[in-house]
C-alpha cells in the first residue's frame, strides 16, 4: 500500500467515525493499522494530512511507539 492510499483509507476511517463521536479513537486506530506505511513519515506531516492540529503530534508518536512495542512482543494486527 502506498502512503497516499494509506492516507486515503485513514481519512475515510476518521471521517466515518464523526457521527458516532469516535473521531479521536478512530485517529489512533488508523495510525496503528497503517503504522508500516507511516514508519518514515514525520508526525507533524501525519497530523497535517489527516486534518488534525500539530498538537496531536504527541498522540501520533505514542501510537506508533505502542505499535512497535506490540510487534516486538510478537503481536500483529490483522484484518479478518
């Protein structure tokens, strides 16, 4: 998956969650699900591409770090 495809899928996830008042949770889930595509991208750029303010930078970093820890422990997110 290309970075642009990942951003498009992430935007769709986040926008679809608005009506359910789950935007913040969808933001974290989208980042975790697309962590591979985002590995070499600056967190500020991720925020910008997804329509979040730069203040979410820390949340992006924490989510990517949590994903890395889970992978080191042997866990992997898979879609059923």
